[in-house]
C-alpha cells in the first residue's frame, strides 16, 4: 500500500474515529482529574514516528536529551516495519514496536496488536512526532499513557482532547528544533542538538577507488522532491568529463530499482556509473555513503544519513524548505525559493499537480559548481592528511582511506 493511499485512509477513516474518541476522553478526564503537571519521574517513555527515515534521524537529539533527563527510563519507539533496520542502528532506543502497514488487512490486524502491546507498557509519557496523522493520534490516545504529547494544528482542533499537552508546529523552524520543543516542555536542562552518529558502521568496500554517491530518488510521500532523470544524466556526464577518475555510485531501495535504471542504463557501456540500487542493506548503504567523497541527493532519507555520518552533502530542495530539513553543517542546499514553496505541509496533492517547477528550475551548472567545490575540498583534506602522516616532503605511496 503506497503512502498516498495510507494518507487518504487516514483522512477518511481516522477522523471518524478521532472525533468521538476526543469527546470520550474529555468526558473521562472531567471526572478523573488526573495530574498532568509533568513533575514526576518518567520510567517508560514511548515515542512514535511511523513515516520518514530522515525524520527518525532528526529526532535523535530529542532521544539523547530525554536520556539525560531520565537516565533510568526505558525508551520505546513505535514505527512502521519499513523503518526497522534504521531503528536497530540507534542504540539510544531500548525497545522497538513495529506496525505492519503493507496492506489494509495487515494494517488493521497489526493495529490491534500494537494497541494491546502499548496498553501492557502503560507508558508514563507518550510523544507523538507525527504532525498530520489521525491514526497516530488515535493510537497515542488508546495507549492510555499518563501524559501524551502531540503537535497542535489549527485545522485539527478535535485533537485537543486526545493529547494532554500540545505543541504548536512551526513550519519555518528546523524539524529537529520542533521535536526538541517537547524536551523544553519537560524542562530538560541540557538540550542536545547534535544528530546521532553511526560510529559502528564501517566504510563499505563495494566500490574500488574514489567515488561519489548520487541519490536520484525521493519517497512516495512526496515524489515532487525528485530532480528529473534527464538533469541527473546531464550532471553525471559533466562530472565524468571533468573528473574521469572519480566514479559515480547510484543508490536506491528495491522499490526504486526501475527508476534508477532509467539513469544508469545511459552509462551501461562503461563502468563509470555503478548502480547498487536494491542491492544494499542499511549497513551497506551507510557504509557506502561513509566511504564516498561526498553525496548528491534530493531531499529525502539518504540526505539525513549522509549528514549523520558527517559527509559533505549537496542537497536539492523544492517542495520542502532547507530551513526545516537541511539540518547540519555538512548539508549544502540548492533551493530556488519559489513563491509556492514550501508546499509540503499544506497540501496532499500540490497545486502544481507534479509539475515541480521548484525542482525543474535547478540548473545542472549550479549543481556542478558545488561539485567542483566539494572535489577541491576533498582533495585538500587528502593532501593535508597525507602531509600529516608522511611528512611535508614525503611522496604519497598509497591511497588515503576515507571514512
């Protein structure tokens, strides 16, 4: 089941459940008068984020901050099965509970199982990081966690009864800071702003020699974030002409193999472009990124992975604003800032209906200019490392390993 179908189901059915549940919770709360002052110690903290690998990485500063505030608390993360591998790499999380939403029938069955497990957990605090999901609001409420945090939207006032505490979602603030507002609500004295660092991932040896990673994809949550295949072909051709010794590695999930193939087949006659889409585990993917010179990507999950391993990342933005998602000192955003952008938080179907001028107006030469800077920067780093290791007047005898 693709993401847009999930959103449609959420908006049609989710609201029908959320509205009466809101009144029921208000009614029960009127008589029970629970104390929600947040002053008590938290023994079990549940965090939910069902969609977006990048968003999960961006919420790691919040998890770190909560670990400092509540060192004895168990951190339980609720997500969908598609995020299983990335969640297993984050050792800040004590337990993972996954929802199977691959089909409608699996979603229904898995939802009941999820609710039952959450009821047994009896969380002291539940932080729902989904912004627009009615499903997530319902699950958070049915968990019967004592304190339930969620984002406030003016268009979804019925959620005011579902959560005990709500935070305004500022569409202009960096997403990491939006998540950290929950920590500030809990009066956390030490706020951690750095992303999770995948230190236990080794550099991949899938590709020999110097290479750059290019991600031409974007998740089906917003396909409008993709730069055109034709533009990527032109960019790769220009890079090959200017830097023939640097290889290109195209990445992608199993669902993206055909789309990536539209680009890689153009270079099928030589070994300059290496298409590893659908062939890498999450370990291989992170290791491949870590071992590269730098990364070129649309605004999607691999961009956040690249930033997390401190890799220089040329990121192409359109429907989303880099002020929100280009988090980290290693991300170099290219963004045209059209009048209609960012639209991602306003529409299920954007006004352009997929005619993403915000991406189409990004010129190959603009990206190539940043590529030249990145190559020069990497060469300077290698030169500096070589001089430090061998001495100022020494001859380089071997390759300097990155990562």
